[in-house]
């Protein structure tokens, strides 16, 4: 009787471990997909971000202006 219970418990444990492995695989795949989508979104937003920023010359004063000439 005890041997049958142990065998059933081992089988249940084996199935749960297999489910856990599958769950972790799905989570890994989802994380990769989310990372890829985030990179794609950032790449799509980059031209908009650059268009909103002033040019380099607007941010750095001319060296003669800083010297008072």
C-alpha cells in the first residue's frame, strides 16, 4: 500500500516538475518578446525624440560668447 502511494506521489511530482519547466520556458519566451517589443518601440520613438531636441549649437554657447568678445 505504501509503495503504491509513494509511486503516485513520485508521478505527481514528476508531472508538476514538467509543468514548472514549461511555465519557466513560457516566461522566458515572454520576457524575450517584451524586450524585443521595447527595443522596437524605442527605435520608433527615437526620431520623434531627436526632432523635439534643439540643435547642438542651441545647447552649447559659442566659445567667444563665453569669453565676453
